[in-house]
C-alpha cells in the first residue's frame, strides 16, 4: 500500500482544507505588530502538528482499524431507545460483521488523507521559512 496516493487528490476539498487551515495563521500574521513572518511560521507549525495528529488518527480509520469496534458499538447502541432508528427508517438488523466490513471498505475506497498531507506540507513550509528566511 502506498503512503500517499496523490492521484486521489481532488481540487475542491484541497482548496477548502487550505482555506480553513490557513485562516488562523494568516490572521495571526496580520495582527502581530512585529516579526510577522515568525508569527506566521509559528502558527503554521502549530496547525501543521495538529493536522499531523488528526491525519494519523484518520489514517487509522482509512485502514479499517476502527471498523469492527464501530459495528459492535452501533449494534449495542441500538438497544437503547434514544439511539434507535426513527420509525420510518429501516436499519439493517441482520447484517453480519463481514458484510459491514465490506460496506465500510467500499465507502472509503477513493478517500484521501488531506489532514496528513497538509500537516506534512505545513511543517515542511514552516521549517523552510524559519531556516531559510529568518536565520
């Protein structure tokens, strides 16, 4: 299995993730009175490390590490009245774990880990800014 399959990147989600994740560093850089580039690099580093942690957890999800736990949690929660499906909505009562795992695998077939990718890029960009421009 490849680490990052760059063919799966779609432009619209990538731009959305970029806008959302670079919002705080940009605002931080414009509000600081002195050494704006250092403030931008610091906030990009923090956002990048945060995205790396989220990306690692999401990578575990994409590899199917939480699928069987999700199956049994969903099955157990159905026994409580407040977590039961609405009266008009039919839930797959007799779905076995193998069918559930196949269904989950098909759902995430073309998924891409944007948080991990952007976290790596942001940390690398902050390293280049700090060691290239601020030394």
